[in-house]
C-alpha cells in the first residue's frame, strides 16, 4: 500500500466572526454571497492554491455546517483527487476571540506541517495566487509574511470629529490575509502572547520577529458591511453565470475584442503598454491612461462574458486611480479565473504617431505577458495623418483575446 505524504503547508481558515456589522443575524461565514456561503467561496480559493491541510475554525454549534460546506467545496477543487481532498480537511471549534480561535486551529495541525497560513473566511474572494505568493515568501525568508495593498485614500488622524493632521500614506499599507509563518515561529509567538492583537503578524512582530510583505489583491477585500457584501455579490454573479456556461456540455474556447482611446494630456508622464516613456506627454484618464492595457482588459472581459472595463475598474473604484497596467491585468486574470476561464493569448495593435514602439516592442510584450500570465503580442502602426491619432492628438488600441475553459 502506498502512503501519500502529508503536505507541508497547513491553512487555518477562521470562520467564527459574528456578522454584527453585516446585520445578518448569523455567523458571518455562513451568510450567502449567492446560493453559496462566504465560507464556501473562501474555501474555493484555499483548495485551489494547492495541496495543504485545511483546518476550519467554526463557531460552537456550527461545526457540522462548516464541514458540509468544506466537503462541497472540495468536490469542486482542482488538482486533488476527491478522496484525498476529504482527508485534508477538518473542523475545530473556535474560542471567544479570534486569537483563541487561531490557537485552536494550530492545535489541529498535523505534526509534519512546516508552514502555516491563517486566512479569514470573510476575505472570501481571495485568489489562489495570493496563497502561492505568501507560501513562496515564507519559504524564501523564513519570516512572517503578509499580503498588502497600497493605501489609496488620504488618511487623517482625528480626535472625535476634529482632524488633527494628515498621515503620510507612502509609509502605509493595507494588510490582508492569508498571513503566513514558519510553524514553530507562530506557535512560539502564540505561547508568549500576553494580550490580544489585531492580526497574526502583529502578534508575531510583538514577539520580536520580522514581517515581510508580498503583493495582495483587490479581490481579497474583507466582507464586513452590507456595502462590502453588495460589492462581493456584484463580482460573483457574472463570474458564476460565466462558470455555468463554461461547465455546460459542448464548452469551447471563446474570443473577445476590446478597444480603448485616450487623448494626450497637457501634463503628466506617459505610461503605455505597461512601460514608462520618459519625455513623452501623458495620456488623460482615471488611471494612467494606458490604452494598450485597457484594450486588453476589455477584450478579455468580453471573451469571458464578464462585462467591460467600466464594470470592474470604473471611477467609483479609487484603488485603481493612477494604477498601471500590472494592476489592471493581474486583477482581470483573477476575475477570469474566478469565472472558470484561462487566458490563451492576446494580440493588440497600437495606433499612434508617438511613441515609437519598434525599439521597445519586446520589452512591452514581456511586461504585459508577465502581468497577465499569458502571451501578449504587440503591433504598432500610424494612420498616415488621418484621424485624431494621425493628428497626434492621442492613442488608440485594439485587442483580440482568446480564453479557454478550465
């Protein structure tokens, strides 16, 4: 008889939040985003991240519900045989505080687990790639690791209803989960903790250990308020509709077309095809005006049936103000993954008098391909003096994308 070795990674999924601010009247992890619970959605990302022991920490009395949701998610999980998935999942009862719940999860880990990730079920749409980045960073550094996003909003320090001062946001980052650690480091930090901390990296840092950051993801936002839930439902509904189409009989690859146009601005720097072009006039737009990246996004969303760039990156999304191609393309890749699509390739044509692409074409293709995780080819042309591009007033881009069901 062959014994399959146990994974060296353990993921503790904390699902004990009360849901008071959500106004749901039930533990938050069991509230439905669509026909499935927040916990079910969270476990999809966890199980798609690769082989790991998964310990779900549930409120007292909801252990059976948690196991039911976990086994249902396991049936959908890629990469693992069904029976093996079931072997990897267990449920333990949480404590009175989040810290006590994580401690209960730690006690449920197998002896041969070396790396521990702690994830909040309320971050239900976190893509599998974030888990991979955290695990890789723990292996590389031997330190605690937290995924973060830049702080976009202006931050003020206040006293009651009076503003005291602005806080420099360049030194700030918004922390997400999963947070990862060498197992013994986390166990020792919990053993020495003398008070409750807001998250696990704060506890480990208080024990004197360094914490490093990796790139988080906009989809990893925490569902806390009704507005957060509406945002999650708005993301999940088209993704699930697309997935239902993908999983139907006769599923086939699909092609989408996208276009974008931006005028040159009087000020600012030019970012185009994911590259900075020193000495060139910038393009007007909510983000950096990168018509190439935006056309690619529209083509991919169109192919997957997920709406358009305004649906996911509109002016009501401040985190994308001033964002560059990498943020747009990586987020789009994750949206397609959530809907059951993989990217085959993308071809994009730029129409503009300037900048001249010939010397940087390969560089642009490499940057765009790395951000998207799929091949991107770039062609450039002028319009022989015709139209607004021919007059040098702006840039247009046209993209064609192929997506395949997974």
